[in-house]
C-alpha cells in the first residue's frame, strides 16, 4: 500500500523520492538531507517521537529544488541560499519540475526499452 502524496514521509522515503544515490552497502544517504537542514533554514521537517523526521509535501518540494540547484546545476550552498532567500526562487520551481519530469521520463523509457529487449531475445531463444 502506497502513502498518498499529501501524507508525511520519513527521511528514508524522501531519499528515494529525491533519487539520492545509496552507498556501496546499500544504505540510503539520509545524512545528505540532515546536512541540508543545517544549511537551509527553510527546510523544517516535523520532528516527532524519538527525534524521527517527517516531511510534508511542501518541504519535499523544497528539497527537490535544493537538489536540483546543487546537484544538477552545480551551484554552491551559498548560491542556493541566495536564491531561496530571493523571490526568483518561484521561477526555479518550473525549471526544476521540468528537469525532474524529464529524468522520470528517461527512466521510464529505459525500463520500457529493457522490457522490449527481454521480449525480443526471449522469443528468439525459444525458436
């Protein structure tokens, strides 16, 4: 059963949403999000029982924007801080959303291509 888009997400779920790369042992890089929380005052998760972090949709969208600027655009932390404190950050929402959608589309197309190859080679091997 999947959570609804409006439900609060755990830090592990957010790392998957942001598609942050796991390390060699397969551990999700939650430390990246915790570090971003210390650097960007706008990132404020709900901290509930036993210091567990929960993120709402607004905070997740902000994290997507931060990831886009830092990882995809190659900006510095200070540069991202300036943008987030400025009104121009609204324009970035549209750019980041398009970039994220394009990346999701690329992944889906790759999956479809792999399935087609499996079907094609699977049929050839049965003859």
